[in-house]
């Protein structure tokens, strides 16, 4: 039997870290984790900054998106759908981070793979493909992300065109570190592309 209280605290910690690390701004982004050994998921609520999340704000849903427990009666994130696609379609996925970090999101506007210019980016990320742009919360966006999850099994991170990124991992800390690496890799790619050596 999992300790839901400990899992809620873990999700809270990484929500706040994501906000403080500037991986997301305003009320954007959402984090989730699977309750080990079950078909249930804890996810951050709709309409709140990840910087303001507290454990009792977090919602328990099943893999069909039905709310099983919401201590403060909050609604689930409108982007719950593609989180659940990750748990349904990615073997071993135990946590998902969806954030809007500025450099990676800027690269997403090109609609292409994120350029991985460092050895650590290539080793840690392998490939970061881009999925098509649709309205946040729409079934079309959910389908596009789901397609990316199944079409690129070698990738644990996706760019979402003109929107942000999605990362999937075996733990909440790893999903957060992958998101952090994606943003840092995008920042380095941008800096490398803008350094002029012809002095
Ligand atoms: Zn979003």
C-alpha cells in the first residue's frame, strides 16, 4: 500500500522546484506521478501556479481521467489527458512533467527536433522530437502527444510545438531532471548558435 501523503509531498516539492527553476510561469504546466502498483495517478490541479501547490491540492485520478479524490474539490488539469496517454502507452512510465521553459519552447516554434549540441544532451536525451500544435486541453493535442509517445519510443522528452515540453521517466525526480536538461540543452544550443568567432 503506497503512502499517498508522501507521494503528494513529493509531487508538491517538484512542482515548486519547477516553478522556482523557471521551467514554467504563471499558472502553466502540470506534473503527475503514478501511484506504484496501481492504475491511479496523482496530478496537480487546474488553474494554480506550480509554485503555490500544496499536498492537499493534488488530485487522484484513474487512467480514464475520473477523479477519485480531490481533498479541496479542485478540478484536474485540462492537460490530464496527455499525462494519462504517457502512463497507458509508455512502458515503465511512473512520472510525467509538462512545463513551458522559454528556450525549449522557443525551439518548439520551429516544429523540428531540439538541436542537441553537447555530449551530455545527446547522452541524456538521445532525441527530442516535436509534436504538432493544437489548443491546450483539446483532444487533438492529446492525440498528437500520444502519437509522439508511441512513434518515438527512444525519446523520454518531446517538444510540443508553440507550447512547451513533456518528459516521462521512472520517477518524479528523473522526469524533473530530464525537463531541466532539455531546457539547459536548448539554452546552450541557442548560445552556441549565436557566438560569432570571426573576430
Ligand atoms: Zn501546457
